[in-house]
C-alpha cells in the first residue's frame, strides 16, 4: 500500500474514533449522518489531518514545529470563518477558547482540537518514518 494511502487510512480511522466517541457533533440546522456518524466533522477532520501531513512534507528544517504552528493557526482561522461567516455552529453552551468566540466545545475537546494535528503527524512519523 502506498504511503499516502496509509496516511489517509490513519486519518480516517482517527476521525471515526473521535467523531464517534466525542459526543459533541450536533450542529444547529441540518446534520447528515452515515452509520451514526456526523458526516461533516468526519470529512473535515480526515481532510485536515491529510493536509497536516502534506504541509509537513513541504517544509524544510524544523518541519514538525513549523507544521504544528501552521496547524494551530489554521485551525483557529478556519474555526473563526466557519463559526462567524458560514454560521457552522454546534448546539452547545460552552465558552470559546483564549477569549475568542470559537471552539465552543468542552475542555477535553479543546485540548483534542489543538493537539490532533501534531499527534497525527507524530503517529505517521512513528509508523512510517519521514520520506
């Protein structure tokens, strides 16, 4: 199996586990489910993880740190655009993070959101090494 397919399969597996176990994905408005999983976060988490690996592969020197910083900044920016402009909002009463009006999820989910990209990247490196 090609390395890229392995990366995708790991990303999808991690996304399925997170979306199924987190219990937080019920959005205002319509929700589409497949096998009991909300499709929107499942697809976005998988896409995000694969994008993290692609970003890592395109970096030179200090790749892990650079990619982790890009991931966190990108995540917060995407969350802000999604929440404020696209009105993608969870049915939750949780406060935002860092004084920002984003990431309206429980503390365990905030921690997960901020670490999911670097953890995925570390797993790909551990399992299959660097190219």
